[in-house]
C-alpha cells in the first residue's frame, strides 16, 4: 500500500475490464506486479513526458517513447502501459491523460494532503474580496505603465519618422520633403536637433500608462475566461478574439494620445519653413475639444483591433511552440524580446493601411492639402491621387517601431511580474508541493519514503496465529 494509492486498491477489480472476457490471466498479474514494483520509474517517466507535452497531456505511445529514451533497462511492455493508463484514466476515457489523472495512480495515501489543501485555502481566502481585486488592478496598471513607458521611449524616434512619412502628400507641389525613411531621419536631426526626434514624447508617456495597462489586462482577462481548465489551452479563434477585445478597449485612451502626438510631430517640419509658433500639447487639446480628440477613432479601431488580435496570438505561440514555454519552463530575457519583436512584424505591417488613413484623418490639414471626411472618403482619395502604394507609406518604419516597442514592453512586463510578484503565498504553495515530489530535499524524501513503508506494515506482522503450530 505504500506504493499505490487507496483509490487504486478500491478499484482493483476493474482490472478485469482491461480486455474483453472479464477475466484475469497470469500475464496480467505479472504485468501488474511489475508496474507496482517500478512505480518510482513510472512516476519519473510520466513527469518527463508531461513536461515535454505542449498541452500537458500524454498518450500511451508518449509514455512508451519517453520510457525508451529515459531508461536503459526498465522498459515497459504494452500490457504494462495499458494497466498504467487504465487506472490513471478511470475518470477520463479520452486516452490523453494529464498530471491530475496520474495523481490517482502515483500519489500514495501518506502525502500530507491536508497541509497542502490548508495552505491553498489560506491563499484563496487571502486573495478574494474587493480590496484585493482593486489592489491587483493597481498592481497590473503600475507594471503596465512602466513597461509601456520603457517601450515607447526606446522606439519613439522611429515613430516620429513613420508619422512624417505617412503624412507626406506626393501630389502637392513642394510637399516631398523626404525621399525615404533614412532621409527623413537625417533631415529631422539636421533641422531640429536630436531633441526633435522626441517631439510629442510627453503626451505619449502620459497616455501610454492607461493604454498598455488596459491592453494587457483585458487580454489576460479574456484569455483566462476562454482557457480550457483541464488542458490549459485556448482555441486560436478565442486567442485572436481576446487580443481584438484588448485592442478595441484601448482606443478610448489611444485616440486622444495619437492625435495630440501626431500634431506635435508634424508641426516641427512646418515651423522650419514658416514662421509659426509651436503649440504645446495643452493648446492642441484646447483647440480640438472633447469630440475633436476622438477624430479618426473609427480608423484607430480598424488598426488596433486586428493588430492586437494578430500580435498577442503570435506572441503566445512563439513562446509556446518555438521556445517551449510551459508550466515547468519560463522564457529568458532574450527569448521574450525575440518573441515580442517577431510577433510585432506581421501585426504592424498588415495594419499599415489603417494607420495611414488614421494619420491623414487626425493630422491638421494645411493649405493645398486634400481633406478627408471619414475612412471611406480617405481611402478613395488616397487611392485615386497617390495609388495603392500610398497605403503602405511608413510601413518599414512602422515595423521597426512596433516590433521592438511591443517586444520591449512585453519583455519588461513579464520580467516585472517575476521580479515583483503579486503574491508570495503562491511561491510558498509551490515549495510545499515540490517537497512531496522528486524535486524536494533528498534527505527528506528518503525519510518520508521509509516512514510510508513503516506506516503500511500491519501491527501484527510476524505474530503467529493462536491456532498455528508453527514455532518461530
């Protein structure tokens, strides 16, 4: 009894149902004995196979393949694998079993479950209630603000170049100030100095805090709701939907931020050619008014919803499928940065047309420039006057801006969550659980296993029955 759980002992008669005929043969008895004898090896192979599985579940073939790789002599027969999966899968006939299913087979009765459950209850009780929920939202907002500010500052010069390239009208005489992205960058530095590359950074940093906090929080919220509780996986449709919701919710902060930032970025090139005093962010907000701050909001939604849907889905799959992140492995700093940057490339470039339309709708129209009345009017006029290529103006700059920005933002966000964890009680539960598995202290484990054997010994062990004539 110190090697198998009470659950298996209670369900031992179900071994008759393993094959047709409802009978036990000698081969089944020998196979069952071998399984019990090698229970420690079974546990080791199961944990190894599950850690290598993408969804935390394994089949009999996964078990046998892992056993052949991990052991030299303790090879399991198909009959022994059938017995293992029969008892572990009594409540799950699917054939793909998780760590929870194998706990029925592997966890012995002496497992200190009471202590583990009590700690879990304390943790749950400690983190429920309106106060804790509010504090957690403040915590998320704080981490998202820092991560967003770092990401925005790193790539802001690229964002300024991207905006000026998108606003350049090829049909206006004398309007072609920049030949390409590099030329634009060089002229901004030459005409406005290095600080000119950071025109409008102030409003960006003010607005990026709620924007990133909302985006990260909403995406995490919906992913948690759509996640399969048994497997921990999310269908790709719901991953895209979660990201889309996050992108849509952030527009309430993104649009005012974008329109003020764009006007601050553009006025630098005008001030060099025309003697016009520069406006501050406050004056721009005052001139626009409340409704003016949401000019081009429909185009902003058209850009941010697909962007976030593509980005968060790609980011999650790069971490899981390429870098192998899972319950037992966390991506390193370089892996997080690469995953975030790679996910930003397709998301940024594919949504460039919507970004071009948004920029044209939000910029202050100067004399001689075409004005637009909504998304469809802007689309028709840009296509007629400048051609299809105009919708991808600033596309490379947008990729070089969005890719490292979101890579940096999510890298900083996840690192801050690790460095400043929300709760230390989660770590405490992890340590207790590991203490009763094969990753705990070796001396403790040896003592525990010895005590399990002693506790399972019958108190009459070695005592001769009264009606027996045998002497000791």
